[in-house]
C-alpha cells in the first residue's frame, strides 16, 4: 500500500494503478462503515484508492473540527488489511492553496434537512469532493447511506458536472444493537451511548409501522419523534419524511420515503436514516 501527500505524489501514484479504480473519500478515524466501502470497492475494481482529509470548509466555526477524532496510524493499518492500494492524505495547504476562491455548489438539494441547520456545510462538501474526483480520476466512487443527503447531493453534482464515474451508495453499517456507526460515537459517555439507541429504535418502529400498512407521512414522523422525546438525554433537532431523491418533504400518503433525523445526545450531534418502500 502506497501513502502519498502531495499532488505530484498522487499523480504519479494514480498513474501506476490499474483500471478500473475504485475510490473511497473519508475524513479518517475509520470504522467498519468505512471499511465496508473499501471492501466493496475492492470487490468491484482492480485497484482501490482512499483519501483521508478532515475537510475544514464543511465545518462551521462552532462545530467540532478541532476535536474531530484522528488516528492516522490506526487508519493506515485498517486500510492495508482491507486491501487498499493507495492512500492520499493531503494537507489543508494542498487542498486549499493560498488565494483559494472557487466553490462548487448544488443549489436546491442543500437547502433542506442538514442544509437548514448547517448552511455552509454542503458547499464545503461538494467543493472538496469535486477536487478529490479531479485529482484521483476514479472509475467508481463509494459513499455510505448514513449520510443520505450527502449521497444525494454528490450524486446530483456527478450528474450535473458530467463526471465520468459511477456513484455507488452502500447500506448503513450498524452496531449489533442498532446504532449507526459513526466516528462521533466516540464522543458519547456510557449513558449517552445507551441513550443514542433511540435514533435507530425510532426509525425501526417507523419501518415496522410502514410494513404493517401505515402510509401517513406525518404519522411516520410522529412515531420517530415520540421515541426521541421519550429519551431524557436526547434532544431532537429534526425528523423528516421526504422523497428519497428530491428530499422534498412529503405530505399525506407515501409509497416510498426517506425518514431521517438529527439528534443531540448530550453535546454530540448524531444523524441516522432509513429508506422505506424500495
């Protein structure tokens, strides 16, 4: 496994890789969710590249960039074991050189859900992802469904900017008790870790109701909301029942939907989602 830092090192390293090339962009502090993407890329491509970059432009000033967990040595060991061929660990200076002033924005999809609460977040995501795609030139890219809106936004960008690649969105990987895997789970105390189960519990109850015939968008939201409100350590920021592609909030009866939510458990903000009817 080759590890590169600079743009020139990356260019040389990519030129040595056989095609098709699968690519997994990450912010590091990897868990089984990330590794499932790497293994999927390994199975579908001749070579696999991974980036590790905690992108500062997708964090607001009051968010957790400085405290975001990092362990590069552990990450590299995990990536080697998963069959990665090349790892790019660019610096902030490599990604955002002096006098940087160009941004990539997806307009409508970023105005709702996470975008309502984190207005600068997706501009940072799409800009850095566009730069990563331009530098790595992958044939397939792998994202997790846990960040459902991010996957939808990047998919829109790929279509709109005619990137010559295949976007592969992979299922959420959960702990045995249902908690969606996240690097931020490490922030949780033991009581908070238990309390965080209300996110998946609410989603699973909505799923069970849907499978039982419930089709009211509002009732599905209410099922999730009630589960969060029953947990004293949790504070609901939003719960949504939206179209899985347009992310438009749904009313009345639904045939398929994306139910997503953001919840503070203690000081830690967690997100989760489930797709129903597909």
